[in-house]
């Protein structure tokens, strides 16, 4: 009987951009890094490289892709995956929550019917779910140690997908810019190993290994 395929996964959210500071919803669009984000970009790329992934997968949007490209420059194969693009915020793109509310744009973060468009346009919950499923399948089919650089919504969506949680639970996870989580994935389930790590302070950067739970 063959051993099950196991994937060690590192998930990273892109560094801080101006839209984050301005509290604007930004999905398919892009925004420049802040000064802090520029520092985070270098630290995050170094932290991912120090984890020694076999490959890195990235959203095509610049705020994520530039981090992945910095990792790839260290000799790590890079795959850009459209399915790792942030959720489409529809009519709320580029607005704050208050502005969207004033314009009567729905802001449904808790999930709903598959055909519902949670932000008054853009993709439906069903379309987002299908996209997450494809991204998860690509990760599971890949090498044994893979890093993924993406966005807050996709990061949350992949965590609940791999932990087999209800989609509405995704928004109970706080995912600050440049934060990292690690998971072990097997054929039927995922195990969350670390969460909310900060570049420069991760166990592998400090010369120690994250504890492996054998129970």
C-alpha cells in the first residue's frame, strides 16, 4: 500500500499597501506598497525562502507576485495561478465600507446562496468557491513543500477549505498584511501548524523547527 501524498504548505498574505491603510476594498485592482510594506516585502520573501519550499505559487496581482518573484530569484520554481487572485469586490472595489454602505452596495462576508453576488457585482459565492477548489487541488497535486503568496480573502478561503470548515468561518481568522500560516495537508484533511507568524520571528528563521504534533 503506497504512502499518502503529504504536502507541507506555507500561506502568506501580501505586504501592506496604501489601500490597506486607507481601508479601501481592493480585489482585482492593485495598490502601491507603503514604506512599511516595502520593508515587509523583503522580510516576507526572506522568511519564505528560509522555509525552503520546493515551489512557490502566487496570485498574478503585483502586491503578491512581487514577493513570490523575490523568492523565485533565489532558485525556487514559480507558478502564477489566476485562481489565487483576490475575491472580486464588484461595486465595492476601491471604496471603504462606509462608502459602500452609503451607495447601498451589499457587503456579505458570511456567505450565502451560490448565485449571490456578495458585493453588488463581480463573482458569485459559487464562482469564488469553485476557484478556491481549483487552487486547493493544484496545491495538493504539487510538490511536498509549497509556499503560496496570495490575498486575505483567498488565504482565509484556503484555510477553511483545508480544515473542512463552513465557509462563513473564514472571516473569523485575522490575516494582517505579510502574515504567514503553515499547514500539513493529506488526502482527506489538513492540520494547522502555525498561524499569524511575523516575518523575522518565525521558528525556522530563529533556528528552531515548528513543533510537529504526532498525536
